[in-house]
């Protein structure tokens, strides 16, 4: 099987004359956690529903390459039968997938989720636990999680994040959408920003770096930009570099040759990405929460 788990090519989605998604191209490889960020209304949920097969694209293609014939989907919100028990709700979805419920019931016990309770008796945190147990039923290779910690208290958020980390440690691939930067920083290997139906940013975090320096003269900036894949902030004291470690090392040596002090080199995290995109848009902000 190819290393690529998900391939989206030239994806388009319109509702009547309204273009919701335009020319979306992205690839998720085995073992990656692909973080999807964007303003409300940017098209994130539409993209997720298209990937899940809940909508048909207006153009382009979506290819999922996994051994399992189903995806572990956790929607932003959903309603189960309030009068059904937790156990029967899980069994219902297991029957659809044609898989055994034994491991799912064991996970319920681990999460202290009472299988005899009616769904209507569950707290919001317990509802989220039930959703992720259902997503994990049948041990899928690929997960799609839409705002998995939205509206949860700190304890429930911690538990859901630990589950997502355990899924990733098993080598599974995940697409996750969230407004909470601190959550994304913990789990994402890749990050993409969706703006007005287009991808404005799509990189592996480990291939991007922030270099903080003393002010770099404009003539030096012009030379460096011809030699390296970088951008500068307005004060010429922060360099954003999209390159491997060897290229960054060569850049640092060249900065030193120009007698420019390098104070810090750090890998790009999700917060850095969002901050950079906001600076480029000069105030056209992406509504993010730093997390508590």
C-alpha cells in the first residue's frame, strides 16, 4: 500500500452559485496528524464531510488508501437515540461496520463510561467519549476528528487528547479540525490553514523553523531571500524558514558571517503558523483559542 492514506486533488464544492471550496490539494501520509485550521465558515466542515463521503464534490477527486473499509469519523456534533443505552449504541455502529464490540466495551470500562446508562443521561464530556469510542470501533487505519474537544471541561479535554495521542502512537493517520491552538500543538505533525475555501498554508511542522535574530540589514535580507526559502517579519528580526535542518544550519552560519546575532532557533508550531498568517493578512485574523 502507498504511504499516502488520503489524497485530495483539485477538489471543488459549490452550492448553487456559491463556491465553498476551490482547488483543494492535500495529502495525508501514514502516521501523520494533519491539523486543519480556519475561520468559521472557511469550509472546514464541508471538506471533512466530503472526505467522509457524506457529500459529493462538484469537481476533483478524493482517494483513501487503507486496509480497513471504513474511517473513524467523529463529527463536531451528533445526536444519538436518547433512550438507547451506551452499550446498544456502540453495538449499532459495530453492526454497521460488521466488527466485534469487545474492544469497544473494554475501552468504555477504561474511560469509566457506564454502558448501562441511557444516552440522555450522559454529560457533554461523556457524550464526547462515546463518540470517540464509536469512531475507534473496528480499529480503523484513518481517523477524521471535527472539533473533538469543543465545549469540554479541562479534565474531559485531557482524556480526549490522551486518546488521540494513543491512536497516533499506534501509527494511525488523523485529520483533526480544531480552534484550540494548545490542543493542536500537542498532537499535530502537519498543519493547513483554510481561508475562504482555499488552502493558504500546508506544511509539515518539522520542516519549518523560526529564527530570531538581531536586526538584519535590508541588503542582507535581499541576498538571503535569493538563497533560502524564507520570509522576514516587519522588524527584520524574525525569519520564517521552510526547509530541512541542514538548510537552516547553513543559513545560521551565513547570518554569523554577516555579524548578525542568532538568539533562538525553534521548530514552527501551530501557534507560530497562525501568528505568521495573521501578520501576512495585516489584521484579517483567524479566531483561535489559546486553550486553558
